[in-house]
């Protein structure tokens, strides 16, 4: 294709396929998140006790996927707040015991968030709601924990990027992962929409779902709830996350990673009758540049992306901007499944080309494939 202008989309399979490790274990995919020995080693009843308690309840038992767990936690919270879900007294007692939880070495800093959560609990709200709140918080921090302080290696991402640039002009990268492994390896080639770094001569690296290295900061006022949310493209280390005291004893400050769990995306992107969509200025800038880049490109390359984890908003935009002049390439470990999904999205005659990543191989292994339009 003449004048190819490509977009590279990175899913969680790209992170896993980079073979970057933490504590000697590969970083997990979305679908097998809780089966990862890295996650089970960090999780434990002692380090993330509310999440561990929730995962013993129905329907969380046996769930291995990150997306499904995120989604079900928000459903659980809503039904609990409405008084529809009720747990046995023994489970509620376990929840209250968490106020005096015996934290393991290295995780004592988490006690402050738990203590403040119990301090601001309202008697009129069912305790199951606060179990969900702590479970959601645990999962948000666990994701940060999993992808922090990793054993960064750059061979695979650099080989992928070097090989890809020889085959197509990549005008934008869309990183749909919370982690920043790709960003950390190849930071010199890109700028992120909305940041203060010079953009001249660099390629936009778009993050529609947020980043573990971005921060949201809000204040909680007793009797008034959350207010005054601000957002920053600066990161916050693990030990500084959570509730903390301010000079005003009636006000707490909350710091959390600026990531958008799938269950929150409907309100964040779509909004409601009283709340406009995408009010977060950092995320809105990502989506503006994403839409512009999709219109300007004619070659979409998906690596480690299955379209299976709550990406309806992205799919909507892709369907809106796809036409028969665009080539689509998907690289994954289950090529036929993703190719069929892409044809369901774009039509059976869509110009889709699948690339197998052989078992036990890394994500750059699809590049040398012969007879593919990507190599012409």
C-alpha cells in the first residue's frame, strides 16, 4: 500500500509477550491475572485482605480474569449499597476485623487507608458496600504493585519497534495497558498527548485507559463526600497512595493511580443525563488524539489484543472510522479467534491479516512472516 500511515495498538498480550519479568515471573495477561504466580505471591490474605475476602464469595470464586473481577466488584458494590446483597454475619465480622489487620512487613503503609475507610463509614450504608470499596481499592493498588519495580529488559520491545518501522510508517501508538513497560523502554521516541515534553519529531503515544504513572487526587469531607478532584501526569509511589490526613481534621486527601477500570468507563466516557462524558482533561486529550490519528491512518496493527475485555468504546470508534482502504493486522497467540472477532466487528470482507505468535515466542516473532501485506 502506498503512503502507509500506521497505528500500533498494544494490549495486555504485548506486555506478557515482552517477557519482562518481576520477581522472576512473567507479567500477567488480563484473562489469567489471578492465575499468575507473580499475582498470587503478592496477593495473599495478609497483603490485600479485603480483596482476598471478596474473592472467597460468590461469584468471585475461581475467577482468574482482571476485567471480570473489576466489573463484578462494581456490580457487587452497587447491589450492596441498594441493600440487595447481604452477607452472613461471619463475613461481616471478618470485614470489621480488618480495622485491626496485622499487616506483613513492607505493607504496613496500607493500614492508614483501611483505618480511614472505617473512620468515615456511615452507619446508614450497608457494611457490604465498604467491603466492596476496600476490595476495589485493593485491586487498584495490587495492579500498581504488580507492575512496579519490574526487572526491565528492552530486547523484545526494541526488536519489535525496529522491525516494525522498516515495514510501515507508524504515526501513533495506542497503549491500552495500565503498565508502562513499553513507554519505559522506548520513551525517547514518543510524547504523550497533554504532557509538557517537546513533541517535535516524536510520535504520539496515546493512553485511553490511563497510566499507573499518572495520579488522581481528591479530598473527602465528612458529611460532604468527595470533591475537588485534580489529575496529574506525575506518578505517586505505592507507599504514598490512599487516604491521608490534612490540616483540617474533617478532610482527608486521597491519592490513587489515574487508571479507569472497565466498569467505570461507561460513566467516564459516555457520561449521564447530568454528567458530561470525558470530563477528565488528561483522558479527554488521549481520546481526541486517538480519534484524529484513526482518521489519518490506513494501517492498523494490533499486538496482544483480543477485544475481549470491555473495549466497547474503542470498538465503537474503530467501527466509525474503518473503511475498505484500511489494512488491519492482528498479532497474537490465538490468531484465528481474534481474526474472526475483527471480521465480526468490521465485516466479513474486511482486510484482516492474522499473524501467529508461536507458543513460547515473544511478540516480535510475527515480523518476518512472508507473503503478508505488512512486508510489502
